[in-house]
C-alpha cells in the first residue's frame, strides 16, 4: 500500500491498494475512491468491541474497503483543520492517541482502549481516563488538530502539557498530573489548576490548536440571537 498526504489545513490521505488489499476506517472518513472499492460495515468483534470503541470516542461501527479484482485508490479526509499523521505499527511500536483521533489503518492494526492507571490523571489531567491504543502490524493514520510538534523524551525527562494538547505518544511514556504552583497563578493565570505531565522514555506528539480550544476562542465573536 502506497499513500500520499496532501491538503493541509484540510488534509486528506490517498491510499493506493493492490487488488485484494483492504483498509479499515472510522465511519464517514472516506471522501472519494475508485469504482472497484467494495465497502463492508461491521462492529469489529461484537458487543465488547462496540462498547470500548464508544468509550474511546469512536463510532461503534467501522468500514472496511477492499480493492476488488484490480488495483484501487481510496482517500480519507480529516474531520477538522489540522494534519494527518502516519505511524508504522509493529510489535515493537505501540502508539497511544487522544480520544477520537483514529482515521484509518491497514487491517493488521488492532484498535484497543487505553485506560489511565492513575485516577488523578484521569480526573484532573484533561486527557480523560480513556485514550486509544494501537497495536498489531501495519500503517495507521490519525488526525491532529492544528499543527504538530514532536519531542523525544529521555528516561525520566518530563514535559508539562496544557489540557487537550497531547495528540499521541509512545506507549512507553507515562501520564500523571502536575498542580499549578501558587493560589494566584491557579486562580488568575488562565491555565487551570493542573497540567498533564508526560514522562519518558518515548516520543510525544503535541497539537497546536485542540478543536475544543478553537471552538471556545470563537464563541465570543458569534452573534447571539435576539
């Protein structure tokens, strides 16, 4: 499977499949394709999988597209302005992504839920208790809000991240929370009471404009009715 990512800030990923090759995608992600691409909708594993997908912010259904008889092409589009990131998932490379980040993947990639081990990180860290974990083998494409900045954290090295700015990370990175120091800073600094603390080793991908942050920033400029 070959692919090309184009079109930022409204990106798409176009995938060229050989005859018989298939790809999975989030419901509604397909934007155009060749005529020989066959779609099949399923729940991928029954009731249990449906429940875990719903918890992680994804549709309980997913679509599989297969190139029938001849080579085919299918294009998947992001749901908001930003970027599409590609990962090579393998036995030694497991990726954890934010809720709702999954766009598409080769059929060898396995979608799982990733539960926060620390209650405090789930309650106060801003990323929630449940993230998305991708294992198996194959290409994975996830959505990023805004632009993306990547860092590689060494063992024990930390990065403090504001709510919603974590897009993805290696599964080797741990998450905790860090309370903003000083009552005045916490109450009047505009950054909230807690930050998400990421500790290496591993790579992290941070997004520059979480969609919730963007929506909040334009609300004051939307005329009210009446």
